[in-house]
């Protein structure tokens, strides 16, 4: 069954900075969407949305028809409406997959789902990033080179203030010697979350074939249709049908 | 060094329902505070605060002088001010310990730190609860009977919608046959969190010697002074002192 | 692609105790194999092997053609040849799935893979066991009732001396009030391991439709073909192809 | 109470290779023992033992008087007697702490406790190793620089074939760009295990003040006296005292 994907991007850099627009002519969301279709073909139906859209393009109806949401943001986290964030959180807890990318570590949706500051160390000197797989049998690592070599990237380094992840899939190193838990997974409610740090507005990382492969793997992994169909209404009140246990 | 403890209770049941006040004449917070002092003696200095206090008794100054906060709430979660919740969260992420008790599973502070609904199954029939230790070398299990027997309790049952805990310390069963992960720990930022489900306004659970022992153990375990003194300002910007790695 | 399953049973009870043979006329392995075929149909090709077979039916050639191995043993753990155990361990580390059942907790293969005593508390009084799902989106919980009711079973209770599992899928309670982590998963090397406690020679548990469902789910989950094809030779020596990183 | 520490070293390099003996004149065990005493002073009583000693210096009596054992081995893993390994494993499961160092990753005791190959990638070119803390509130990270800088070291790189650790405390990077989970903890039975990779016979790593600090922290953390006194006989048979639960 086709995976319904929505790529969300704040879309501010591309519309205000010509040098960024030159790197991502179709927007960061456009490059990501293109990459997913390239790798997954007919297995996926990809739409995009941005901050400027009505309700940021994240209406109840749109989310109800989304299996996996990808999130890219950087300088406009504050402009995302709290009500929309609560709506996205509810959908994740109900089973929608979520991929949070790069500077999305500081997004409202990510910090709300994890509960921590999600802060990290950084430096932008165009260093080489090597992305090493530490969980080779994890579906997200399928067919991924060990390491992925990204010639020029912003450095993200520890300490990354996140809860202990369910799975640590990738660890990156940088020219400067820093390390970073660059691919980590979390489960929240019925939803799967994958954070992946490579990707920046100043570097063409989302055109990198290996990065596209990882994102495609992440979409497959986070797709709720690939897991048991659970009753999305988690029991929060006593179930009369179970009372018989008491009376046995 | 004395552990500075603050026991917070919404304090609504005791002030509006005479039958509850009869069970907890000094309030639920009073019973908990008494128990901590009983077990820990001079190792602890215990204060209390309630919803009705100015700023709910959780001012910046008070929190700055608190090592471990205990939280009991039930029917007034909505009345807790969002600003105060954000303040408590900030202190937990900076290292303050937090014990969340029983119906506090639905408190704003707990759901904010965990990111999930924290819902569960329940039934109030005064059933026997058995609390089994599954992590016998965990400091919170020190000197605790296996199992703890609570003659009459509200049933809390799975599914408990929480992230995978760092440590699963206790699992409870009830007369009706239900099970519950009744003692679980989480780390968020520099702070340690312990959720413990036994305890209800309708039963004198907080006078139970074994329950008092567990809470005292939890306070010791969550005390930040017992752990490395970390720089509470998690690095969120590039550190110029580290630039030399790049130039080496 | 068909999953190649091998059900291993020591097969001692059935051949020496008529009362057990009456419960499991085709052997415990026969009942398990029948159940897997019943649920999975053509998706699975099931063979069986027992202690009495040459090399216990676990030759290098047989294991090389096995995707998932199920293991049931009880009173003859000591009679399993150490060389065969080492061989099975090697195959698990290389990716073969392993389901360890009930009293198999004390088997050589399970204790070797986990490193602990794997001891537990027990009592055989034919009590009712309730198996509760605590990870509803886990593939092993797909389509499973909450709880599974087993009318008569041997009690297995905590403390279960195992390392912290990767996933805690099921927790059981018993008439006597004990609890047990009855469904737990581990990853060792490239192989997935699922331990599931329900099942005993004195009770017809392996004919229970829900238990059969869980075992079938476990086989699907542990099947290495469902995960990335990894190079089974984990790198243990320097890779000359990587030397260029040093010289860059 | 004084922590009784035993530093075990196979001691082969120092006695057969003059260049190694020049680096570690008192043996690797001597340097480690000196470092522990330097940092911990009277809090610790340190003895040493080597492969050449009767029973490798690991008699039942010696282990019974050991709180924490440190293990260094490299080229003589095969010469360690299986019976002694089983004895050490039993003591770890009963609560004795264990620190496994550097090339000890391939030791019999480590692979037996973890169940995996414990293999890794390596290259010996005297590269700079940076050891980054990713769990700043972990007791083992107390007072440790971020990062520790080791000017010359053997490279250990991923994939490190271990089970998911309880705690990931340190991640290292190397001049060549490789990364490694260099500080990881495990619990097995009642015992705590800490693996720490820095340390090699060809480099004076065990004289590095920061490495000495980490090992001292590890000893404190693994000391069973710092945790609840558990009944070391894990229940493996039915306890008649619990039968009353059934009859209630």
C-alpha cells in the first residue's frame, strides 16, 4: 500500500536568501520530496507543505491522511502555531510516523515529544562528516555505506540533550574531531520518531544519494501500516468488559 | 549534606471531602512529608506546598532551593499554571529530582517531560496490590519487601502510555489479575524522574511503612548532589575554546 | 519468501511419560510446528528436530538452511552437546532468529547468549495465567488479545535473572498474584531472540490459538530475511580500503 | 568502607617484549593499580594478579574478597582456564563489579557475559583519540574533561559487536575519522560491568590523569557495597513462604 508522506519545511531561507535558493531551487522540501520519490517510486505518494500555508499546511484533514511526516525548520520555530504543534503531537501519539531533520532538533514538535531542550554543540566550517552505522540490522541502515561521506557539512556535536533513544543507528564524526549521535529513534505512544542530523540549508546534503537512502528507509520504518493495527484510543477509563476478572 | 525536599500536593480532596480529610488529616502532602522524615531523619529537610499557595508554592526562589520535588495531583491538573509547569520543567532539566506519584501520571509536568498521554487503565474496587521488585540492585529497591502487600488500593493497569523507561524497578499485580509497571525511572536533561503508582486519596497508602521506604529511597536516588556536579548550562552554542581542534 | 523454521524439542517427557504423551501425542515440537503452519500457511516451511537425532538434528548444514529456530527443553539441558550449542550461538550471531520457550530459560543456548543464570521463581498448581501486552505496536503483539487467558499453567514469577531486554512485550500475572516478564526480546550480533514463557509439558498451552498466534508473530519478527542483508562477517581486522581516511 | 580491588593483567607483553616493559616497568597492572591508589587513596585497597599466578591469581578465596575486578588481556586470552572464567562469571552475577579494559573485549569473561563476538575494527597508527562524554550525570563521568585528549592511541572503531549497553557514557573519535562506543555499561545478575577502550600496551595511556580518573570512577560505580545488599541466591525454586498468596 502506498505510503502517504508529507514533507514539511518552514521555507524561509529559500524565499529570503538567494544563495540558499540557488542550492535548493525547489526548496529544501522539494529536494527531500524528490529524493523520496527517487528511491521509493510508486511505494510512496509525497506532498509538501510550508510555514506560509494556511494552518502551515497541517490541517486536521491533511494529517489524518498522512502516514509519515518529515519536519525541517531552523529560524522560524517560534512562528509555528502552538495549536498546530499539539495537533501534530496527537497524530504522532496515534501512530503517524515522524522524521525530524537537522536543525529541527529545536522545533516545538520535537522538544514537546522528547521533553528535553534538545540542544547541542555546533560550528559551521564546512567540515567533512562521516556517518557510521552502529546498528547494521536496523531497517534504517539497509543498504547504507559504512561510513557515509559528506564532504561539507555543519558540525553538530555532543552533548546532544535528548532522552536515551530506543535505537542508536548512526554516529557521526567531523574533521574537528567532534562526535554526534546523528541517527536516533524514539517511540512515543503508537508513533515512531526518527531524528537524523545530516542536512543543512548551506550544503546540498539532501541531494546526496546515501542521505536520500536513509530518509527513504526512515519513511518505510516509521510507516504505521507496517506495524500492528492498534486501537488508537488508548484505554483511559475502566473497561466494563474486564470486570469479570474481578468476579472470577 | 541535607537533601532539600519539597512535597507538592494539589490539596483539593482533603479540603472539600471530609471522608478524605479523615484518612489524611494533615493532607496527603503531610503524610508523605512525615514518612520521609521518619525514614531519612536528619538527612532530609522537608517542606510542603499546595495549589492554593501563591504561584502554587513553586516560585523560582523555592525551586532554586529544592533538590527533589514530589508531585501529587488528581482532579485539579488543569488549574496548574502553564508558566509554573515550564519553570518546574526547566529545573528538572537542570538537575532537580522529581518523584511523580499515583494520579500525577496525568499532571502537566509529567506529560510534558515524557511527551505521551501517560494514560492507563483503572478501576476502584479496593483490591489487593502486590508490588514486585524486578531490579533488586536498584537503589530504589533497597530494603524493600518482595512483594510489598497493600491490602486495599485502586487498580492501575496496562496499557500505561509512557516511553520506555530507563529502569523498570517494580511491577504490580491486582486481585483482578491486571498488571502495571508501577515503579519506573526516566532521565530528562540532568534530572532524574521516578514515577511510583501506589498511593490514592481513598486509601491510607502513604502511611504504609514499605511505601514510605520506597519514597525515601527515591528521594535519595533523585538527589542531584549524589551525582556529578555538571555545568547546568548545556552547551547550545559553539565553544570558542574548542576551535583549536579544528586547527590542529 | 518462505521462512524456513526448525522446531527443536528435547522430546524426553513425551517418550518416557504416558501422561505427557497423552497431552502432546505428536510431541511438543509437533504441536508447535502444527500451530505455526496453521497460522502462517505457505509463508513457512517447518521442520522438527530432537535431542535423540544425530547431532541433535542441528548439523551445520541444517542450521545453514534455517531462518528461525525454536527451542524447547526442560530436563535434559545437560545432555545437549557443547559443540552444538556453540554452533547454534554462531548462527544466531550471524543472523538466524531464535525463539526460546518456557523452561528453555535454563537451556545452554539461552544462558550462553544472555550471560546470566536466567533463573526464576516457579510453582506448579495449575493457576490461571493472564498475558498482558505492554508494547501494542510491537510486531509480536499483532492481533493478540489483551489479555490472553490461559486457564491452567505453571506459574513463572520474578525475579527473572536476565539482562534488561531490548523490548518488553508481555507481562503475565497468575492466580497467586505473581508477575513475570513473559515476552521479552534481545538482539545478539545480527540475530534476534524472543523468549516467551507460556507453555508447559503438563498443560495443552501450545494448542491455544492465541499462543500459536504469538509464536507465529515471533517467527515473522525474528526472520533475518525481513531485515537488511548484512555482511555476516563482522569486521574484526583493519580494512585497507578505509586507510585513505587517515591520509586525507 | 574500603573498596577491595583486584587488577588482573595477563602480563605477557611486559615479560617478553623489552619495548613494552620500558613503557610499563611495573606492568600494565602496576600502572593501573598505581593510578587507582593515586585517585582514590585510602578508599581503596588494590592488589594485582597475572596469568602466571596459580589459578591465575583468581582463586575462590581471592574472588570472595574482591569487590571490583579489572581485566586486561590481549594475546593470551586462550590460555585463561575455562574453570576460572566460570568462577569469575559466577562472582560477577553475584555482585562483584567488573571493569574490562581495551583488548579485553576479546577475553573469555567478557564474551561469556555478553554472549556476542565483541569484535571491532582497529588500526594501530598512533592516532589522536578524543573521548567525548555523552552522559554527563553518570557517576563514571564525574570530573572528566570533555573531551579527554589522548595524543597517541590504537584506533578502535565501529562496528563493535556488543548487546545494547545499559548506559552509553563515552564515544571516541580518531584522527582517521572513525568513531567508537568507548565507555559502555552492562548489568548482569547483581553485578555491574564497565567496558572502557582507551589503553594499549604500546602507549602510556594508563599514566594519563584523565584515564586514571575514569577508571577510579568506574571502580566506585561498580562497587557492590554502594548498592542494596541483595540476597545473592536468586530464587530458583518455589518459596513455600509465598504459598499463602495462592490460598488467600
